[in-house]
């Protein structure tokens, strides 16, 4: 910024003096320009003034860099540190002459008195001090042969107890806090010329509560004698710890049993093998593995409520039980409710689904989406809320997803199949991914990465808020740019692990997207658009950061909750595929070759298992494992699981829990499990 002013005087020198006085600067600090030098005009009749312009150039301060503001503020931003410094200052003890000093050791007063140096004792404010039998209240000097004695009274705290009535549980609770006696003693003190006495206390607990005093109070409260628990009162009178005991208890009424639904068929999913009919089709009616109903089937009936049983209070009052309530049934499309017989009747084909909310139940028939023939690219992927049935093959690149079960009559070839419930592939799975239920291994790893990400994410948002709440960054930062530049400075200079953790979450979801539900995929897309430094992200705001963080916390909470089990898979044969089930896996045909097979419960391979890895959490049953040529085949179970193999070739590797063992020679009918030493024990199958 510059300032220019104009000055006139009888001479240039006088004009410059005016400028210096006006700006309060020297001429060397101003830019002077002579506009008119002044003097006499033509013919010399009149003098003209001198005119100058004086310009002051103000120093331009360096432009404040908002990044420097961020970094300066972050110098004082402390990340949470849960470590505690348990070290303290070490006091050095300097040994000096003890002449003229007194000290206390193990409750005893010691002193050294010289001819001219006498120690001084200052009595404390707890007990009494006697010098040669006379009480002393002021400080005094100790002479040789003085006899100093101390006397202090014990402090006694009485036992506290109280009775409270719990109306909800119909109990009377006795709270007791034993009293204590505190005995004073002289604290050890180092040698000093003037010794200020101080006292400590040794405590001993005492319980003055008596059974009689409690019974008397219960009688005063008009507590019914039949509800009193005398042995609890006796225990309270003897305890030396703070304690709460139930000393009287009535009988709560037992409310009547509510009405309920009683079904004639299996409503819950149940693990039974599907069977193939002679004509090659899948028999849905024969199996209750996933129930289905036809028009006219009676699903069940409504059972009426039952009466309750009355009780009594701690004061002997009668407590009336509530009667049971009737269940309220709502039927959806495809169902009919017969009021006269209290029966629920199907009027369509499908799978019955029951949703309960208290005493209300909504029953509906879940539809089945049937794709007739082969599923090809021209048909598009299938995603359906109910069950899905494909009567032909599922070809390369296709994806079938269902919240219910999936039934495929023929083969799955280079495709992805994912069901919330059970999957049945009547023929083979080649180069494919098939999963049922929630993949616990993958979700556990995804949750671990997300949890680490969320911890760092929380700290970064907190740091961002601190920056802008202070007002300093807002003065130098252009908010129209969004928060991304500030976010990147924090990531680069203060939270250097965060970018890697972000990319780790994105990469893992990309890798395992076939096994993760859409909430994870949507969260990954948000990270790519707004958070990832590797991408070309959109404009970032605090609201967006908060929204992404809330989604991350919700996904973490949902993923930490227990997942459903018993979502099973049945297929004939698998080659170069990944098969995962939160329940069990049954391979009913020729077996499995070079595949990764994982089931939280059990795996049953009727044919031959060659290469790859197989895991069954509770049990593994295999007809033949490995080959005579020694293809490495890995069979695993948990530390409590068992492995059954009818015929095992050499080079089959067994892993149970953390223990591993290679089969070095062919064996028949083996059973493997952990022994007491947590080592693999192999015995003959009975």
C-alpha cells in the first residue's frame, strides 16, 4: 500500500521539510518528485512556490500461508496418549551432622543435643506432647536427659446400615458398611533442627451390627415374618466389607403365558440335503431345508393365552398376576386367516416368512423368481429380495444375488453366486465364487481394517474442528476451495498413516466385493469420491466428513453383531472355485479339485478332494483326500473340531487349531483331533 501527498513552499527544500514533518519520516525514506522548482516568473514581478509530491511506500508483509497456520496449531495438538509416566523425582538424601537435630524413626523420637545446638520440637495438632511429665503446646527446645512422651486418642467410626424396599423385585435389601477404629502413630521424619511432628493412622475394621437390631427394624416396618431371610441378616452382622444383601423376599406373581403361533411345517431354515428326482429336477417339496407351501396348505394356528399365578409382597399383600395376551396375526398376500379355526392357510406357492414384533406377527409368502433356461450376458445379472431359481446354467461373468435362497438346476461357470440363505447347485461349479450367509473370515478382516481406519478418522475430524473453531485458519484460508487442501496437509504432516489405512480399506473391499454386502460397496465408493488421495475426489465439506464417519460407525456396529448361521451350500462338484458357507457345505458328486472351501459348521465331500484348502469349523468328512502322485491338499478344522477321512494319501496336510501335521503314508479310515497336549492325534475310524 502507498501514500502520496503534495506540498508547496517558497523553495523545494522547504517543501521537503513539510513532507518529512507530515509523514514523520526522513527524505531518504520518501520518494520525492519535484513538480515545480519555484522562483520568479518571467519579468520577475511575482515569486511562484515550489511544488513536490512525496510518496510513502509501506512495507508489504509476507502473505500468511494457511498451511503454516495449520502446522503451527498442530504442534500443540496432542493425540490421546494412554501411557502413564510412573516415575517421579528422586530425592537425594544428604547426610549431615546430626548434632542439634531431632528425628522420628519407627514411631520413636530421637535427638542429638549439643552444648550450643538444641533441636526444637513443634507439637502437631492431633495428639498431646508431654515434656518431663508436663503438657506442652508450644514449640520447645530439647535438653539432654529430657523425657518426651506422646498421647493421642483413637478415632472411632460406627457401623452404618440401612434397609431399602425394592418394590419391583419385592425384596428388602440391607446395606452395611462396617465401622473402623483408627489408631494414631508418629510418622517417620528425617533429621531436622526444628522438627514438626506429624501423625498417621492405623485402621482396623469393626462391625457393630446385630441381628436383633435388624429384626427389630423389620418388625417396625411391618415386614411379614415368612419373607425374612435370617441367615442373610447373620451374614451381614459378621461381614467386614461393604455389602448389600437381600434379607426379606416376597413371591412375585407369574404372569399368564401369552398366545403364540404354532406351525405345522418348519418355518425356520433347517439343514437337510436336497435330493434330485429321477427326471433331474430339484424336489423343493421333499425337503424342509427351506420350506415352501402350495395353495391350500395349512401353515399353522393361533394358540390362546394362559392364566397367570398370583404372588405376595414382603408385607404380606396379595399380588395379582396379569393375564396372558392374545397374539395378533396379520397375513400378507397369498395367505388367509380362518377366524373360526384360528388357522393360517396358504393361497399361493412360495416360501413362508414370519416377522415378529412383540405380540404381533406378520406372515407372508416370499416369492420365487424363476429364470427359465440359461442365464447369459444378454439377460443381465439377477438381484432379488426373495428366492431365485435358475433352471439352466449360469454362464461366465454373470452374478446372481438373493436375500433368500438360490437354486440352480445345472452348472455355474465363471460366475458369482451369493445368497442370504441357502444355495443349491445341482451340477458343477467351475472357476466360480459361491457364498451363502455372511463370510465371517472376510467380515472379520474387513472389520479389523475399518476399526483401525475409524480410530484415525475420528482424530482427524477432531483436529479439523479444532483448527476452524479457533478462528485462526478461517482468517487465512479460502473456504470456497472446500476442506480438501487442509485435509491433505493434516494427512501428510500429522496423520501420516491415515492415507495408507484408507487405501487398505478400499483395496480390501475391491478384492472381496463378491463376499461383502452392498453397504460395504457403497461405503467404498464414498471413500473413493471424497477421501482417497489416489483418486480425483470431489469438494470436501465438514458435513460430508461427518456423514462418512457416521456411515463407517454404523457399518462397524452392524458387522460386530453376530451373523446368521445355517446358510448352507449343496453342489455336485467344484473346480478352481471359492466356496463359502456360514453353515455347512455338502459336495455330493465327484468331489472338489483345486478349490478353496470354507464352512463355519461342517464340510462333507462324498467324492475326492484334490489340492486346494478345505475348512470345516465343527467337522470335516471326506471320502478320499489327495492323490497317489502327492498333490498337496490342506484339510483344516477348529481346535474343537474333528476330521474324518476314509482314504488319505501322503502329502495331505492336516491343521487343527494351531497344530499341523503332514500325512507321510497312505492311511485308511482315519480320525484326527487334538489331544490333551494340543497335538494332533490320529486314530482309526470306527
